[in-house]
C-alpha cells in the first residue's frame, strides 16, 4: 500500500484486562476526552509489532456530545504523509461501545490490531480517530510503532 500498493495493517476488536498503558499524543480530540490508551502487548515504546501477530487496543474516553453513530479511521504517518489503513470493523458501535452515545458518559472503545505477514518492516506513527455522526473527533491519538519480522 505504501508505494507499491501493499495492503497495510489492522484490526477487529476484543476486550482485554491486562492491557498496557502507552504514551500517546492527542491529535485533536474535539468532542471527547481520552482517559487512557492501552495496547496489549506493548511493553516498550515504540510498540514493536511482530508480523503475523494480533494486538489489542482499548481506549477509555469521555463523550462531550450525544451521537447515534461512531466511526473509526486509522492512518499510518510515514514521512509526514497519512496513509489510510483499512480496518475490518470501523463501526465504533460494534467495537465495545453501545450506541446511541450519551454526553458525559465514559466509554471503552475496544479493537484488535492484526499485523499481516506481508506488511513491510518499517517505523511509523499510527493515528487513530473515532468520529461522531457529524464527523468530529471523539478522540484522536498518535503513537509510534515499529513493524518487525
């Protein structure tokens, strides 16, 4: 997908109790506030993602608005360019969140991140967003990863 049209990587979600909090950068959460971002396993940063393995992602956040829907969008930032990562389940309402979403409630967005064997070995930044029905970010965060064999 990068230059040669390699299909890149990602997800389908699962609840995990032993997730590890990661350091992340908020990149524009507008109608929500992130409480924590957990990835399992990710004992170091950048997260080393092994090809052929699956990683669990759990974002706890507070909603500042009511919304009937939510949609996840994931990009890899490579050399400053956002490359879309198609994800199997982009519907936040099927990813641990019960919709409609209500203002001033805490939600746990839960997903899986499968790393396909055909992905290139590369360092990049993942940008993960969850948008409301008006296409405004509940949350947006970035975290560094390294895809490795």
